[in-house]
């Protein structure tokens, strides 16, 4: 199984099917794909009907192009780290996730993938880096809720997702 196949399996488990919750900043989503992401992928405005009609294979194609490739995750040697980065890149945006990781690595947090970031990632112990990144992500979600209390309804789900990522990293399971 390739790194992307491993990562997309975990991600799609976390994302589930169609959702349109009032306070979800992404609006209507299916498999975590938003109208904005589908619009970008298609190169033309997407509709809610198109979101509802998405299947897991199309979602995986979108994730590969708009997140995996954009974050240069093929260059990350560890499938553990690549999976955690993809998952959190989907939740917070690729630039935000990469910037959070760059801060952990002592790099300038520009949120852009590049050779310095890749070398720094690949030098780290994968389990330790994934753990530190999940912890930083937990702090990020706490700050999101503190800044906007309407997001509290998502906090338990975000936390469960982070615990699931830790299960994947340390136990090889993500349920």
C-alpha cells in the first residue's frame, strides 16, 4: 500500500459522508470535500447537488491533488507523519497545518512545502514528531473555540479525531 493509500483510508474514515451543519465554516461537505474545494478542483463553481453526489474515489482524487500534492507529502518518508499531516491539512488548510509543523521544527512558519521543511521532517523520529504535531493541533483547536464559541460543538469531534490519529501512529489502528 502506498503512503497516499494509507493516508486516504484514515482520512476518509474520519470524514464520513454528507454533512451540512449550521456552524461548519466549510458549509456543505461530503467525505470532507467542501464546495470551495470542489470548485477549485473542477475549475468552475460547484453545487450542493455535486457535493452530495461525490463518492469516495472522487474525494480521494480531490484530496490527492489539492492537499497531498500541494503539501508535497510524497517527499515525507514516514507514512505516519504524512497521514497525520494530510488529515490535519484537510481540517485546517494545508498552509495552516504546514505552518504549525514548521514551528515545531524551528523553521519559519510560511506554510509552504519546501526542501528545508522536508529535510527537517525526515530527520525527526516519526512517532515523536507525529505526537508533538497532534499535541500542537489540540492547542490549535482550543484556541479556535476560545476565539469563536460557536465552534465548541466541533471540539469533541476534533479531539476524537486526534486520539484516532494517535492510535494510528502508536497502535497501527485508527478506529
